[in-house]
C-alpha cells in the first residue's frame, strides 16, 4: 500500500470539516452544562427553604400579605418582572427552614431581595442575620 503525500494546504482543507464538527459539538455540550449547573444551583438553594415553599405552585408567583403597603407590593412586582425577563426562578415570601421569611428569593443566583419601605436600618440588619449564609442579600429602598 502506498501513501500519497498531501501538501499542507490540502491537509488543512481536509481537516477543517472535522474541526468544525468538533467545535459545534463542544458548544452544544457547554450549553447543556450551563443549563445543568443552573438547575443544580436552584435545587441546592431550594434545600434551604421549607418544604411547603418548594413546590412549583410557589415559584415565579407574586405573593403578598395584607400588612404590606401598596408601594412595597408594587416594588416587589417590579423586581419579579425583571427576574422573569432574565429567565430566573424566584419565590416571593419564601420561608427558610429556621422560620424567617424574605421578600423575594432569586433561586437562580442565590440572592435575597429585601424591600425597605417602613422598616428601619436596624430592623433590616437584625432580620438578615437569621438568613442562611449561602445567600447574598440586596437591600432595595421604596
């Protein structure tokens, strides 16, 4: 059997489709990994929330209580709309395993959004001390 010598330019031309195929495959793999990591993060964050708050009917839904002011509810709605546009999973009025409750919990990023309308800075600091350490807390003023 005799092997023919290929000039470098023809050799590169022959390799190109294989390389492009591998590159497409790698990009698809990375997209799948990103999605997998997103759901892993969401599930990890859900473990810190009470069982009654974990189910699908609680996610991506605006909930409020009778004691909240109209400004507080509207600010909460504004944040929820933005999270929905970013395709994030969130829970409003999430109750942690230790019994504390936050305004909005972004499950995708692991961020707690606390809206301050009638609360003082001291009340805010005391409240976030009881939150799980895994979450980042963002303070939002009305």
